[in-house]
C-alpha cells in the first residue's frame, strides 16, 4: 500500500508539475503559491474534519512538523518556480525529482532500517529518475542552482510529513497549508500585486486542489512506511512527467530516457516486492 499511495502522489504531482510549468513564464511566485494554498485548504479542511477529526494537545509535535513542512513547501516552491522560469525542464526536473533520494537518505541516517536489496532498489529508482528526465545535448545550467535548493527543501519537507501520522494525512496537509497562508498573506498585502490572467489563476487553483490530494496520498504512504520507500515512489513524478509528454505530446524519448524509465520501473518493482 505504501508503494501504491506513493505512486498515486507521483502521478498527481506530475499533473501539477506540467500545469505549473505551462503557465510559469512571468508568473509571480508569491501570487501562485497563495492561489495554490487557498484552493488546497478549501478541500483539505473539510476532509480533515470528516476523516481525521480535530488533533489533540498530545499531537503537538506532529502539528509542528506539519507546520514546518508547510513553510519549507513555500520556500521550495518559490525556488522551483524561479528554476523553471530560468532554465529548461530537462535541467530542472532531475534535480527536483531527487527530493525522494534526499528524504530517503535522511530517513536512513535517522535509523530507519533498509536492507541491502531495498537500498539498491532505491538507488536504481533515483538514478532512473535522473536519466529519464535527461536531455541529450543540454549544456545550460540555467536554473540548476534554484532547482537544487528546491530539491533539498522538498526532501526535508517529505521527511517532516512522514512524522505527522498521529494527526492524519488531511489534517497534516491542512496544518501545512494554514502555516503557509499565515506567512504569505502579510507579504501579499504589503507589496504591489501584479496582474495575473484569470485563466492562469484558474489553472493554478486546479493545481492546488490536485496538489492537496497528492500530499494526502504521500502522507498516508509515509504513515504506513517506511518513509524512504514512500519518498522515492512519490519522487517518480519527474519520470511520470516524461511518460505524459511521450503519450500526450507525442514526444520521442531519447535512448538515455528509455534507459532511465526502465531503471525506474525496475527499481519501483523491487521496492514493491521488498
């Protein structure tokens, strides 16, 4: 079930990734994040109350972890948007997709048991993700620095969400969204708001709703555990983005991308079997 939920999050995040990248040029990161969080919390709060109930005072540590994860999501998203505005997805996607490897390493360092087979499978899946999103002949490093910062923050964020199983997946996402909005609203009110097309606002809002369910699926996967497996499966959103491009946009994958997709599928299969 961890693998299924993790891959569900990956599919949903791939959708969000493609939608945001399509409207990223000239998009203000603060406005985009505010719209995503607002749309998301309208979905997650009713689900949290219906499914998880209200968290008690005994769950303070889990609530704090979710709130910190929400703050990291904001800063990570701003870095991600700056990366896709400056560079190509061929450079940015592998660096963002390795967030699962970051979370897995943190989990292992924290004492999470990982067998040799599972460790090798995680490594293969992470390498496959990078190769699947590679673009032969791509030399520019534009946006790479922002993408690395985003990937590191997202990796820590995934780890923090893995520590929120006491309060339920939708409650954790709601707390994270609320923490983000508490920080964003004063910033948004204190600065001049650039004009954003209604069409773009609608696309970002839809991405926020889908993103909420993606985080809910990942948080549930991490609660079942192990976090390292859930993180690597969820990070396959970058590989799935390549598959979407092949199927929907009729892109022809390069040989190195075919190898990457194959490695990712092998790694994920071994993870599931383990």
